[in-house]
C-alpha cells in the first residue's frame, strides 16, 4: 500500500484506530504491572494533566494552591 491510502484509511477511521490502540496499550500495562499500579499511573497522569492545564491558563495557580494548603509564605 502506498502512504496516501494508509493516511486516507487512518483519517476515515481515526477514532476506532486510536481507541483500539489505547485499549491494547492499557491491556498490556495491566498484564505487565497489575491493575492497581495501572490505576495509580492513570491517576497520576490525570492529576498531572489537570495541573498542567491549569498552569497554562493561570501562571499563579500553583502559588495560590500552595497558599491554600500551606501557611502563606512557607514555600518561598
């Protein structure tokens, strides 16, 4: 097959291909390291995504978050 046909096929079935690849990857990770470690990795990834998204929107988000958790001025 040539490159254009493969790209056409991928573009017309993008959701299914990405979903299947994600499912296979998650299945392999579960088989290799176990369900609870996989859930922990997913949770850490979700928290990292959330904090990264918030930091890109508001540069002072982390500073304000630490002010709410810790006494003010302790992280400086």
